[in-house]
C-alpha cells in the first residue's frame, strides 16, 4: 500500500533530509562559527590558542566531511537540485539573515574596526574576535593580529573549505578540479602565507608591500604615499613600494593582454583573483541568483566602464601629486557674470529640446532622455548655488577627493560590503560583473583581440 506522503512530482520539492553523519558534520562546522560569533560579541575565552584552533579546525573538518558525504553518495554530475526550495538559496529568511550579517561585518571591518576589537583594549591591546586571532598572528609574524589579519584568515579558510566542497561537487570535470586547486593555492600561498611571513621577517620596517599578484587598478591604495614609500631602508634609497606599483602596471599593460589573448579573460578572474576565488567557492550556492536580464547587462556595461575611467583619472591625479608635490585640481567650471547666463541658456535650451523631443515621441528611449534631463538639472542646480553663494569654482576636483571617494565607494563599499555582503540575495558575481575595473579591461581586450573572444550567432 502506497504511503499518503509519497510524492510523484518530477521536481520533488520536498525537503531533503540529512543523514546522521551530515547532521553531525554540519553541526560541527556551526559550532566553529559560533565560537567566532561569541568572540565577536566580546566573550573572553581565556585561552585563545585552544579556542581559535577549535573554531578553525571544526569549520574545516565539519565542512570537509559534510561535502564528502553529500556528494560522494550520488553519481557524478552537477547537483543543483532543490536550490529554489532552500531558504538559504532562494532569498528566504536565512538568506537575508546571512546577507545582513555579512554586510554588518564588512561595515565594521572597513570603517569601525574597533567594534571588532582592533586595539580596543585600555592599553591598545586587542579584544573580541581580533584578540582571538592574536596567537596565530604571533606564530606567523611575531605581532598581534589586526582586523585585516582576521579577515584574511577567515577569507582563506572559506576558500579552502568551500573549494574542497566545490571539487567534490564538480569532480566529473577535470578543468574545474584543476582550476579550483589553483584558486586555493593562489589564495593560501600568494595572498596569505607568503605576505604574512614576509611581514614578520621585516617587522622593524614600515608596512611591507609584498603581494606580487596585485594588478593595478584592483589595489585602490596602491597610489597612497605610505604604500609607495613602504620599506624605505635609508633616506638615500628609493622607496621599494614604487617597484610594486610599477610591477602592477607592467602586469596590467603587458602580461594581462598577452595572457588574455592566448587563454581569455578568465585566467585571472577564475584562477588567480581572490574575489573571483571567493565567488566561485563560497558563492557557488548562490550563482543562480545573478540577474540575466537585458537591463542588467546594460547597467553592467555603463557602470564597469565608468569605473574604469574614474580609476584612470584618479591614478593620474594621485601620481601627479606624488611626484610634483602639488595638488591636482580640475576646475570644470568657473562662475562669473558672463558664464552664468550662458550656462542658464544652455540648460533651458537643452531641457526645452528634450521635452519637445519626448512630447513628439521621436525616440523609443524617452526614459533615458528624462534621466539625462534630471542629471543636467542637478548640474545646473550646483551652478546656481555657486552663483547665489558667491563661490567662483564649480566642481573643483582634487586628487585627495578622488582617492577618498574611490576607496570608499568602489574599493570598500562596492567590492566588499555590496560585492560579498549580498551574495545570498543578488548572486555571487555582483562586484565582478558591475564593478571590477580589471574585468572590464580584460573584457574589452578579449572582445577585440583574443583567441577566445565571445561572439554571437545571429
């Protein structure tokens, strides 16, 4: 006799049950994460070495056993069953909760590290989750941890643990296995262990600039004076930080085009880049959430190429300031009794023309004309404000302003807070698609000059 709970649905939307081994391994990983959260909340574990080892070890072992048990019990092949019925991967309550937690962590990491415990003690010592990582930092570089060390360790652990999960899931694909191993090794060796050990060996000198896979313009602080002057041994010796900047530029102008020509743009995004590595591993359960709409593709083109132009202007401005000792200023408009009437006439003329064009329905892009008119109105509003307040310079752009807002808006808010924080809501490649100037650059090069350029069959 058939059970009344038997389902004959092809998609079988019912909840997939975990076996005892999966439950225990999943619970083990959760306990490891809970230790980190308790440390973040201010719990003092007394012996940070033991609890840090427990936390990291339980996360790795639990994830490893859970992944092995989940995928090896089934035949080889891509397993994306039930992703739209799981609250974590269908923008459900758990997805939003995780997104809020990640976003909050990134906000504190970039702008309020004292709330993570970085130097928050009475004598400048660490507290909270940063203090929990002090023993590991002492082991690698003989100094207490910083909030960036905590982030780098957790980041590397996620790529390692979830990279192994990715390998089990795609074990039928040799390319995916090799690529994921390279991603894991690039993060662990090039971005984590070597930099931390080198910093420990040079602890008596300023911050050690050492990541040889950083390509301009991904590293938004690469043009800062403290970066360019890093590792200056004597006053008469040139700053070695300049070497790393020019190495990054060579990677950008020479090595990247050559590799993109021969193997396509994915050589960096999917094989080397830390952001791409996290998106491919930790972001794999959310990859189906990425928008496939034509409107998203249009926004992607405008946004990513606009950021590329902004990066170029910012770098030129900062380098001019660094070498000349003078502030780089761009005066887009100077207001006086002559220029203000001209600006007013131009604004009125364009606005009237746009409204007439829209009224006569001469174009199918009326919404873009409307947006352009609004932007023009905001620009004229700034000119009018400057005229009424007696200010002579309108839109005076300084290099410090460019650096500050690029670092805040693109380098921190977009790539970190938005790029990773909303994995569970908008998918795993928001930053890679809409904000990464390196991806935009390689995309342009691949489109016009590459053996692997993407074309369409009309």
